[in-house]
């Protein structure tokens, strides 16, 4: 079992829903356990977020045995009025990177 790191207190720039969506965009066959570890959430929280995203049409899944394959609706627009007209694909283009690119980028100080 993958341990979930301790929770973060205070505000963040990116919501848990966006983090989960980005994890799924990186790997449509990702397990809830792996999303939880990557996003620093509990498996229960990830399940709830996936349910929210599916209920509102941002995400769907098919089941093959014990594996889920997720499908993101890239043309669906973001919910907040301040992002009116921006699509999920626009958000994910900012959040999802190839791991090799992510590893090479220096952190700004």
C-alpha cells in the first residue's frame, strides 16, 4: 500500500480536482491509489473527486476486469465564470508535462 504524505495546510494555486484530472491525463489507466499518492490525497477523496468529474461530464471511464480506463472530455468548458470559454484541454496544457521535461526544469527561487 502506498502511504499518503501528510496533508498540506493553507491555500494552494491548483485545486485537488485539477490535480486529479492532470494525473488522469498523464495516464488514463492510472489507479486511484497512485492518483492519491501523487496528489497527496486519500483514496476516498480521489474517488469522490472522480465521481464529481464524472457527474458533471468532465470525465468518463470504462472498466476492463480490474482496470479502469478514463476518458477526459477536452472540449468541456471550465465551471467558474472567470474562466468562461476556457476548455479542459487549455487547463491540462498547463498542468501536464512529460516527466523528462518536468525533471529537467530548474525550480525558480
